[in-house]
């Protein structure tokens, strides 16, 4: 942290985004901020949370603040002070600048640290992913035909919570037939028919860490073109996972995967190939046309190519993987072979 301050020529840093605050301190309440200087680390919160902070926050001096959180923050900033421009409103920035004028935008600094996971974080991500695997196993045995997309989505939420998840990482997507052609489909109140494809994208949050996985099931024999498309996406996903390793460019792996799908099926997905996952379900790094930089060991990213045929069907296969020096560990355990359920 201190090294990052030096790298950016900062004397102090205000961290106000609660996810970043949780990452640095472990604090899970809903009001708190950190100020880090070259020699001191303060965690500021109000009276509702001082007890929780004393239990959760160890490496910071806990400061109880009154109504004037901003004034107390400003009093602890020193010299050239960084703030997170992506997470501070113009209004708050204005008030803060009035008290401490030497403010500079320093967005993405904590996110940079968050992108590389520690062993304990990887354990949490493995456990969150195992819960997601359990949901797919249950769907495989319980079946899908005749249930509505919404009912299945609600079942997923209950299942993951019953298995110990804090909550779902995002509202599950259950999208059959033509609804699957929308990458961000909303589950409908219509029964899932036999003989179609069903995209199911789900994740659990456990100890703050998210999982994010997609599997596409068949609900009976499929038209040849759909079965071939599934194999095309399966191959593209395999190629992408094989390419994941420290040092590969985020743009290149996205482009290579698109090229496989274009040559196999003549179409590729519009969304990015993948994204980092951690305390947030979407975080750095991004595997996309606009992706920056290269993967590093300790990054945890999704690999999720898809094919979307408007008015007909969609297919997406998404694994969560942890990048290593020479490859990756695939955290998602559920099979990627086409699974047919009733
Ligand atoms: Zn997903
Ligand atoms: Zn995803």
C-alpha cells in the first residue's frame, strides 16, 4: 500500500468505496472510510459501527466520528492526497476540497491490489464456486421442463442461501430458447419447453467473495444446428482456458476466442470474453476488445464465450479460473459436456 502511494507520488490516500474499505480492513458495515498515509492507517466510522469495527478492523486505528465525517477525514489527509474519483460524488469532493485543497484523482489504486488474490481469497472463491456447482448438480437431477424460468431462478436463490451463501452474487439468469439469445436475459413467467437450450448463469457470495458461472442445458434432443453450435462454443471455451496464463494480453485472448467461433460458426459474441471476480462480481482485469494489460498470477477471471442467435437460442459456457504462472486452475467443477435434463 505504501509502495503504491510512492509510485503515484501521493502523501496520503482516502478510500471511501465500501468494497475497497472491506478489502483493506475487513469491515462489513455500511458506513466507513480509510485514510492511509506513509506512516499511519485510520479507519473512520460512526457510533453505530465502532463496536463492529473494533472486532473486524485490526491493522487500522479506529476513529469514531460524529456528524462531520468529511471534516474528520480532511483533518487526517496530509500533503498530496489521493481520492477515488470513480466513487466520490462531485458534491462530496467539493466539500472535501474546501477543507483539504491538495486532492488528486487516484482511482483504481485499491482495485489494482484487489485484482491479485491472496491464498485466503482464493479459498473463499473456491468455496463460493463449489456452491454454484451444487446448484447445477441439483438442477440436473430435478429437471427443468415445465418449470417457469422465474421459478427456477427463485429456486436457485433459495438453494444457494440454504447452502450457506451470504446471498447470490447477482440475480440468476434462467433463459430458455429465444430468451437465451439475450446475454443479460431476465427470467420470464413462461414454462421451459422440451427440446430447447436453457442458459443458466448464477453465482453465490460467500464471506464476501463471489462466484460466477454459466452452463447451458438441453431439455431433450436438439436440432443439429444447435448441437453443433454448442460444440463450437465448447471448443472456443476450451481454447480460451488453455491460453490463460500469466503474461498473456487481455485483448489477445479475447480476440483469439472470437476467431475460433467465427471460423467454426460464422458468428461470435458481442460482450467481452471475461472479467475479474472477487469481492465484486465484475472487477479488474477485463478480457475484452478494450481490455488493458496482461493477466497476472493470482488474477481470478471468468472465461465465458457465447453464441446468440436472435429469435432462436443462446449458448454460453462460463468458468471461473485462477491464473497461475504457467496456466490456470479452473475453479468451476461442473461438466461442460452438453447435459440433457428433463
Ligand atoms: Zn455469469
Ligand atoms: Zn460473468
